[in-house]
């Protein structure tokens, strides 16, 4: 045996090799975080169930009560070890306690065909029917428990995938109408049948470790090694299908039907929505969870993120995320289920301020930012209220803390005022501003909302924003459109425009922006199609010139000159096309006309939203005040009528 910090997994994925980072002990879930693997027990160490019970007792685990009520006895666990269905390890936790651990390895397979793999379409198991006719909803991927004899996985990945497909859930492919019912008995096993499916490639996606207290064996911790793999097969039909899975041979040699599996072809975002259903919070990573940015990189590498792009262009680096976590500006949450897919979520909390004015001419209006300009002169559309990130240090939030943060927000974003036409130059400084003299009067809580989207700073990582909206009536601000310098740490960070807008005007602006984006997308798509056609025509002409060059009697110099010219033209077109495509080449759900939150099932979204860290007492009091205010308004309205 060896310590967890030295474990390394190497996967052969088709013709490619993927070296998984070390599973550092510091990155293991609690209670084994920073623990040490002391021993891996083999069958020679526990040759019988009695000796297994004694081995566990020596490690501090008494199995006397195993087998009572809904638990299993020691012999069941020993049989798992004997049949290579589970392993046994003992770990030493950071406090020195010895912890016996049952290890289980599970394959989660995204099965597809070569052409559909390119389009992100996979098979999804919607329901199962038992051999006796009972049915159950499955909504999962192909899931297969692996044996300890199939470890290390890097040496057996192809064989594991082949077995999972052709010998287990997809032994026999049948029509999608196949189902046991009146006059339709369970199909019989055909020993001469050969599975038509062939695994031609396997692509490793991720490896996740989860820890759970065993319900079957009290006191024993179960470590699940969950491997997600894309399995590409030939022989799959183009339409939805059912498959038959038969049980192992009985004493008489008969193999009864175990399951009928129903499979449908779905795009991956659709499958994700089903897989997220039933997911639970597995792990939270906050300040102190990682020793340094390298440790965070190692932990993140087990997920299917686009980390090779982090730190490039406008994207932030892993170092930035590490500092963010250590400063308690955000935390990471891991959600998942055994037969689903893991989902890593960055969680941050934001205060939004709806700034109103006591000036009668601005009644019903609030401050709204339409654009922001960086100090380098680059401008972007914003369409936001004044907002700032909240620190987790202040949890749980209450009115006093919201008031303090709102005052800081006004000081940083609405104090240094310039005219609406101001632009940054090399000589720009705070001396160009006029102090607004903004003063905050009445402040009250409006609402709490939630939003989930792919992080614009960390590609592939989704962020849940807990948004707390407060309304502040302020004095001292200009009554016409203006701009202000936004400060961070006392330094100029950006220039923001501000306009007094009604709710209807904001809706009109958003609608106009949506129409502009839709028109630009259509124009870009048309340009891309035109460039693609022209490039194909150029390739055809190049092919013709190459054939001419192969002819000794052709005018080689003229053909070579024209070839170079065409190659230069093709390169220009491809570069232009790439520039157009790069603005759209993002298959994340948030880029397909809907937000990522729409792909999450309501139950999971509700569970995530419950993790708000505002004070429960504060939220209850606020809701009560809002209800009472509504009653008073209704009473006054009825009285005036």
C-alpha cells in the first residue's frame, strides 16, 4: 500500500493517453482530508469472515451489531472482498484515529456512436423493466460496478468498457417497443447470439472520489471511485432502442432475464438536466481547504474544465481563484450522485443597490448603468444596478452588515462624478472628478434572488450568484445622466455611466439590446457561411492546380504562383472566419439562447438556493414587514375608494 498523496492514475483514451494528477490527501473529502493510507487488506489478511471481524476490531471497529435491523453481517462484506466487488483499506485521520474504509469502483459511461459523438449526442437510460414485469424510472447513464481485479484502470480501460457494454446492460439490442406484458413473456437467453456492438474508442472524462458512511455496515466508511468515460461504439441503431441484460447462469445453466433497458438519444445538455435531478451537496471547499494554488489546480483537474485557457486573455488564472477563496470572496461546492455526473459550482454573494432620489422629479426612477469603460479605454455594455461582492467573513448577513456594505458601495462607485461624455486618457486622475456629496437616507431590503451562469472569468466553471437587493434613498446625486469613477482599493478601476430609469425604460433597453444581439448573430452566421463556401471553392481550385503540377507538360511556374496566391487568400479567409467563429464557438448552455439555470431541475436549484447565508431571522423579519406593509397599503386603498 501507499499514501494517497502518491496515487496516480494513467488512462489510455483511444489513441491518446491521459495522466491524471495525483490524488493528494489534502484534496480528499472529510474526514480523510490530509489523512494517510496505512494499509490495504488483501484476502490473505482476512481469509475468513471471523478473521475479518477480528481485523476490523483491531482497527477500532466493533462489528457485533452488524446484521441487525437493516444492516448486513460481516460475512456479506467478506464475500464482497472475496469476489473482488469491494476493497478494504485503513486510514489514519489527522487526529490520529484509525478509520477502516470500504472501497468501491464505479464506471459511469456516456455511450454513443462515432458520428453522434461529434455532435454531443449520447444514449440515456430512461427506464428499466425487471424480468418479472415490474418497471422503474432510471434516468441515468450506463453504470457498472468494477471489480478490484480490474484495477489499476489504466491497464484495463478498454476491456472494462467492452465488458460494460457487450456483457452487461447492452448484451442484446432489440426494438424500442420491446416490453414484457400480457401475451408478451420475458425473452429467453440465446447462447448463440453475438452482441452487434463494438467499442472502438474510449475517452476519459473525470475521476471523482466521494466518501459516505456505509448504511449496510455501521461504522465503516465507503470510498467511491467514480470514473466517467465516453464510450464510442459501432453497431448502434440510429433510432431509440431497448437492450436486454441477462443474469448469470443458474445451477441448471439457465440465464433468466434481469432487465430490459430503454435507451433514447439525447443531446448532452438535456441529459445533464435529468442527471442533476436528485443531486446533493457532496463537498464544500472554502478558506484553508487548499495549501496553495498548485493544490487547487490538482483538485480542479479531476473535473472536465477548460483550465488550459485560464489566465489567458480576459480569463483569470487558478492563482486568482485561490486568492478569491482564501480571501473568502467565494467558495466551491461539489454536487452529484453516484449514477449522475459531478457538477462543480463556484458560489459568491452580491449586494445590489437600487438607488432612488428624494427629488420629486425622479419619483419612480432608480440609477441604472448602461456601460462601463476600463482604464485602457475599452468599453462594454453593463445594464446593471450598483453592486459589490460580499465577503463570507461577514456571514450571516443582517441589516447592520448590509448597511455598512451599502455605504462602502456608494463611496466607491458614486462619489467621484464626471460628465456623461468623459473618457479615460493617459492623464486621467481623481482630480478630474467632482465629489457628489452623496448621502444615504432610508435603506430597506427588497428581495433575494439567485442566478446561475458560466463564469466569465473561469471558463467551464459555473457560478451561483446569491443576489441581495436593497433600496437606498440618496441625496447629493446629479438629477441628469452622469458618469463616475469606480474605485477598488482606493485606485481607479473603471468608469461607469449612470442614468435615472423607470422599470419600463429598463425593459425597453433590454429588449433593444436583445434585438441588436440577435441581428448581429444572424449577420455573423451569414458571413461565416459565405466564407466557408469561398474557402471550399479555393480548396477545389488548389486541388486542380496540384494535379496540373503533377503533369510534366504543365506550366509549372504559373501554377506555382497561382497556388501561392490561393494559399495566401485561403489563409486570410480562414483567419477572418476564425475570428467570426471564436465569438460564437462556445457550446455552453448559457450561449444557446438560454441561461444555464434553465438546465437545472427545480428541486436541485431550490437546494442550492437554500444555502443562502443571510441571517434567517433577518429574512423572516423582512418578509413579515413586507406582508404588513402590503396589508396597510391595501387598507388605505380601500379607504380612499
